[in-house]
C-alpha cells in the first residue's frame, strides 16, 4: 500500500508505456476533447494500475489545426486519470493534466499555450469538488512558498531570531494545511475526492484522523477505489504502529 501512495504522489514521474497509436473508445468510459492550437505531438492517457502509471491509450497529432481526441476504457468507480502531452521536449507538470474521471462521458478541453492552466473538465461530478479543494490548498501553499524565500534570506544573513520566528510560522502553516485537508475530506463524505485527499495530502497524518475520515464516508464512496485503498492504508499504518 505504501507503494500505491508513493505512486500517486509521483504522478509526474516515470511512466510505463503500454499503448497503441490509435485511440480506442471501447469501455464504459469515454474521454473526449481537444487541445486548441496543437498541430504536432503525442497525447497519452495514463491510469495508475497497481504501483505503476500505465499509458492505456495514445494519439499522434501531425498537422491538425486543433488536436481532437477520444479515448475509451473501463472504470469500476471514479478515479484520477492523467492526460499528458509529449512534444519531444522535457516533460514538466505543465505538460500533464490530472482529472477525476468516472463511468460515462467525460470531456477535457484545453489549449496548447496553457495546457495545464486552461483545462476545463465536463461530465465529472468529482472534478468541481477536487478543484474547490485545490483552491483552498493553493491559498495556503502560496503563503508558505513565499515564507520559504524569507527563511532562505534569514539563513543567508544568519539572522537567527528572524529564522526562528519564520520557522515557527512555517510549522503553523503546515498544520493549517493538514487541518484544511481534514476538514475538506470530512465535509465531503459523498465525494471520492475525500479519500483521495486523505491518501495524497494526509498520508503521514495521525492515524486517528484518517480513521475519522474513512468512517465518515458514504457507503458507496467507501466501497469505491480510493475508499478501499484508504481502508487498506489505515490497516497497514496500524500494524506498523504496533511494532
């Protein structure tokens, strides 16, 4: 289970290619959309299977005005998928879009200019919930990232008094991020985002908080992919704590 958590956190890391160049629309889930302005490159649809990210489908774009795509797969329950653009350059997070998919028709539209920032996802009930969470997290991360710069400056100038104060503030902000994630998960028990947030942003939190989140989940969510993974992870953590 630790490997599963680790793989989720390294979504932009090494990915295992196992796909064809001709997209398929078979399965209970269809992912369609376009990348406005993309004339040349390759689009991959990735899914995490066991402990690896696998490219389940791909599409070569060569000469089109706008790259339109249609991928198909089978999903037992909602889960995070990853649309990656490869233009032959160094990959970065700006070349990959993470989005919540679920059985049915999902539409993902974006632009070449702002592949990551311009994305719009339709047809997913979990996506707007996840975007809401990202906004609350981003507000705290922005403050904390600015604080890191101040900590570096204090270290460089050997201002121990300022450094001590800044480090304490950083610890408080980290606590606030944890509490924000916990509160969000607890107030969204009917969304698959709740267990996903617990697995990705609260994996090293106190087990009692993870337990509380899992026990608050609706029955359906608890039996879906991330609900089951959270249950397994909690059990593993408790076994480790006994040692």
